[in-house]
C-alpha cells in the first residue's frame, strides 16, 4: 500500500533534517526543495533510505523562472526539478533546487546515483544552460550541431535567431538571421487575484 | 591476413530500421559493436517552448504529434495535468471513453510495433497482417473525431463529443461490386460501439495468428532470445518503464499501482517477463494486446448501458452547447472568452502520468496563473529507453542492433519532442 503524501513528507523531514529547505503537499503531490550544495547527498539519501527508496528517476528538467507571473521568483532564476518514483514503495516525489549563480547556473550531477540522469542532464544543459558538475559527457543533445544559445530560456525568442537555407551561389547550406516577424495571436494574460469579484474595478 | 581495425559506422538517419530519424554512431570491431552513440534531435520541434506561447486548449493538438503512434494517450496525460491544476471533475462516461480509446491506442501502437519489429528482423508477413487490423481501429478514430491520426479528441474536462451512432460505410464504385460492399459493410450497420464490439470478438483470433507466425518460429527466437538482456536492477537504474520494465520481471503498471480514471473498476492482468531480453518483451507486448482487448470490451459494455455527459459543465473549462450559445448571452460570452483568451489555470505545478503504450508518459505542467502554461516538460518513455542503447548494444553484432532498436519501440516524435 502506498503511503499518503503527508506521511511521506514527515518521513522526508525525519530523514533529511535541516537539509530540507522547504517541503509541502499540494494537489496530492509532495514537493521538497533543497540547497544546491546538498543536491548530490540528498539524492543518495532519497535512493537508499529504507522508508524512501526512490529507485527510479522519472524526469529531470531545467527551469527558467525569470518571467514567472511577470516578475520572476525571489529564490533565483534557474532551478533544476526532478521527479522521482519508488517502484518498491509506490510513491512519487518532486525535488527542486535553485541554482545559486544566475550567470553560471551549476549543480552537481546525479548520473552516478541514477544512470538515466545522463541524457536528462544533457537536455537541461542544452535547452536551459545549466551545467552539471561531474557529468561524464555534457554535450548538446536535441539542438543542431553548432547551435548557439539555450532555446528554453525565457529571453530566447520562440522564432529563434537564425534560419537555414541553401545558397545557390555558395552552393552550400548557410545560416542567416531569422526573417519571420514575431507574431502573437493570443497575448499572455495573468489576471490579478480578485479579478471578477463584485465591486472590483 | 590483413589486420582489421576498428571503424565507425553511421547507422541512419535514413536507414529503414532506424524507425524515423535516429542517427546512431557505432564504433565497430569487425562486426561487434564496441560503443553506440545515438544522436537524437533531428525531429526536435520545440513542443515545450511552443506550448508556452499557446493557450491551454491550443496545446492539445501538439500532443498528438509527440508520439504519433499513440496519439490519444499523449493527450490524456496533458488533459489530466490541466485537470489536476484546475481541480475539474471529469464525468464518468468521459472517463470510460478515455480508457477505451487509451486501450484502442495501445492496440494500434503494439500492432505497428509488431509489424515493424517483424519487418526489421526479417518476418515480412507480420506487417501485412497487423496493418489489416490497424485499419479497422483507424476507422474508429476517424469516426469519433474526424482524423485518422491527429485526433485532438480529449479535452481538459472530458472528451470533445459523444460517440457517434453510425460508422462510415463503403460505397459501390468501379472497383467494388455491390456484393463486395455488402460484405465489407456487414459489421458497420450498427453504432460505433457495435463495430468495436465486433472487433473485440475478432481480435483474439488475430493475435493467435500473429503468435503462430512468430512465437515458436525458430528464426524469430534466434534473433531475439538472449539479445539485449537487461536485469531488473539495471532496468530501474536506467529509468525503464512500461513493457521494457515489465519484460525485465518487475510488476509495475500505473494502471494497477497508481490507477487513474476508471482502471480500478476494470478487470485485467499485467503480463510480466522473466529474462529481460527482446523475446520476453515481445511476449509481454503480445499479452498486453490481449489484455487491452479485454479492457476495450468491458468499456464497450459499460458505455452501451450508461449514457450521460462526456464533458464537464463548467464553462470556464469546456465550451457550452452550440444551441445554448446561440440563444443565451452568457453562454456566448463564455464561448468567446474560452476560444480567444482561453482558460485560466491557477498558479501551481502538477505532474500527471499515464501508462502509455511505451512506458510512463508524463506531463509536468507549471502555471503562474495565466492563460498559457509557464513551462511544460514532457517525460517521454522512449527517451530513457534510447539512452540505454549503448549499454544494451555493447558486445553484440550489427544485426542485433536492429533487433534492439525494434524492441525499444522507438518513435521519434516523443524522444525529440
């Protein structure tokens, strides 16, 4: 039988102690936050402690919070989020850490804890530009060979920066600045908290 | 005798056994693979980035284009994530319809996998048989949503519309005589559910046919038994899910262990392998097709007996009925706001996962309270499976590489996203 999210959170609090910066249950899911310097140690604990036993890394992704609700987040700009699953104990967990340095976001790699983190970390490096210290082979994975920039950062335009075409004069494929005009059909809207209340505005 | 040196071989991206656009760089010693380095991203369309610039409803069709062999299951995970964030209740009939189409999709996917995997390792006939059955299910897809592949049928809050009362029929033309058309239309006279019921009656015999061709086939066994062995511990380390994990002997299926929708009310079994080789994964998937057929049948029976709404009545999430919209100002405003500005999803984050044909397909959705997702991360099962190819292929022959790519059931739509 799987434990309830609240019980799991208490177990996490007992196991991690003051390494746990924040822990909460929302929408039936447990989320914890840890400091970047504890990242690797916490990962090992999550995998090996008998009450936790998170034996599978389901997902790991880089996040750019710079335009969150238009203003960004106080904790920082970049974060790494991983989703863990315990096949043995049948529970799930989300772990987040904030990268301390916005200019060079860096956290420790967890490839030695869960081997499948290899490609996930390469993807986070490629798309968001987070560097994973200790990763055996940190190359780009999804973007083109020789791609410049990290496309999932919020300041990277959705239309990209370069486009590719065949140039008949040079008889080869060339890159040139993108020629599409930016266009947004439906603007992004974040409503204020009491929108639509009687007597508001 | 001349000394043979190591050399590097580019396998794909145009090789037919690469299942799309896999570029696999193989380092070979003679015919033995020393190292395999898959280069992916040739089909990268930036779905997650595009999603940040589309409203929650506009994102649904993008999901079909991820794993384009199990379209509705992708939509399912996305809709579940939105529903969890918005705390919307889905009507029970919609849940049954979703489960039925998830399982139809699983059969579609496994049929394609069986056909192409057979083709890769030399069992040419399989392809012809499996595509015959796929055609019937494609017709079901088309009848329910108008598209054979890119359905956009599931919506946050339910499904787009109720099941149709009739199936499209063949017509007489210069290639098909009246007698021929009568035979072809025999099972299309009733409702769509009757057609699906007829399919579930026929399908177990079809699976028996496939098994006659392959299961005890000497060549098939020589190509798959003991190839690409992954033990249970390694399978977990490598992040395997779905048939890849079950083939290694771990009983884990989200439909049983963390049931969503109405799977806990349905009767089905989870097939598990023993040795973790290509042959066991083949057996697991074939058994899964039989179980999926059972689930579809149970859903058909339930759906025939229980009419009801198929999408939530909350007009902040789902559009009002067409007739109501024409007669009522408030409904008109709801319709207009929903299809221009879109729904507003409360700030928060949710991860919803479904037991996809290939493994666990998850959607991690972060909303900051706007009408578009702040960030969406798709967890594709094929991504971790392909990442393990180096470990699985090392020390085997080039011919086995093809068998391993086949057994991983790779589709690039969701690996590259």
